[in-house]
């Protein structure tokens, strides 16, 4: 890193910070949490020097994800809140919507289902406004999941079907796998055991 060409120029620093961020994501995917956090903290420091609100938002969220993976959810929430602050300053609707999903996940883990639902609905509205189907699906599935946890079977099924239609249209096997697993959970709760088993098999196939 010390001999990085052009590191003192803004474009050079930006390229370097993107590389550091990528290294952090690799460590995170392999469960090397200490190394992931170290990389994200270094990237965050660089983004602060570059005065990039979006860059700071991304790395605060990444650090939050490290803590969430460690099941340190209060620390995760702290960093997600810092990410939201930077996304608001950057006027990044995508980032704001993602932060609402992160908040919802934390509240869901705390079993604060009403708060989680409120955050997921906010994310759903943001993603719908910016016509981002991929992230809209993330929000729709989160709402379906939280509705099921709250025994609201009618609303849960509604969001599952909306998500299924959108995921089929964009040919997303990743989302379809999650959708059929949710249908498995839904039918299991309805005691439709043979349908639930079939949903599970389809989910695994995807």
C-alpha cells in the first residue's frame, strides 16, 4: 500500500479505498470478522478524508454488517444509524432504503415486530419510488416474513405473491428460492404439509 501509484491524488485514493472495501467484503464472506472490520474501518477513514458521504455510508453499513454477523446487534444498529445519517446527507434514496431494511432486521432480531414492519414498509416505499426491483424484492420479502411472524396470514401471502411475480419477471433464482421457502413456512403454519414439502423442494432446486 505504501508504494501505491497515485495514492495522494483523489482518483488514486478512491481506487485504493474501493480495493480495501473489496478486501473487507471478501473477509466478511469467509467469516473473518476481525479482518473485515479492520478493512472497513480503514476504508471509512479514507472516505472521511475524501469527504464522501456515500463512501462513508457504505462503510458504516459494512461495519454494521460485521457486528450483525457477530450477533452484536446493538453495535450493528449504532453503525447502521451512522450510515443513515450519511445517506441522508448524500440524498441517496437507495442508501436510505437499504438502511430501513437494516433497521428492520435488527428490530426483527430483537422481536420488536411492529418496529421491524414499519422499517420494512418504509424501505418498500423507497424502493418502489426509485423503481429498483431487486431491492424492492428484498423489502417485499421482509414484509412477508414479518407478517407471517405476526400471524397475519392474508397480508403475508399477498406480499409473497407480489414478490413471486416480480422475481419471475426478472428471472431471479436467488429470490425465487427465498419465496418458495417462505411459501413452505406459510403452508406449514396452515397445516398444508404436502404443499409445504413441495415448496421446500422447489426452494432447494432454485
